């Protein structure tokens, strides 16, 4: 993959990254997308067609909640924030990711 290529995300990974992006403060959808790009140094791209279904799914699961507010540019926007259940889920997914990625690195390193 070339340095300037963006990487699309798998659904489960996207959920974890959304939860992580909301860990510090509530954000609207576009802000979440920007935060993920920023945290990944512009490697990970979250398309709106993937982001909003994931946000609705996470809200249905009770991991995030939403409320209407006004964005930085004075537009009406839905702001998402983590719930207590979402914080717990983020901790579990982070731990699982560390375990799985360490195992994959072991396999790749043994080639």
C-alpha cells in the first residue's frame, strides 16, 4: 500500500475506533471521522456510508447515546457520547485487539 493510500475498516474495528474517538468528549459524525483520520495519521478512512450505520448500531446496543446540538459552524448536528456500557465495551475490545494483534504479529514474524 502506498503511503498516501487510505485504508478502509472492517465493521468490528470501526466500532472500536468510534468508541475510542468518543472517549474524551462528545462529537458529531463528521468530527468522529476526522478524529479517526487524525489518530491514524491519515491512514484510516471512514466513509459516511459506513460511519452512520455503525453509529446507529452502537446506539442501539447502548454503547453510545446521542443528542442534538449546534456544530462549530452553527449547524444543527447530532452529537454522540460514550455511555458507561460503551466504556466497558471499549476496554474489552481494546484488550481483545491487543491479544489478537499480538498473535497475528507472532505468525507474521515466524515466516
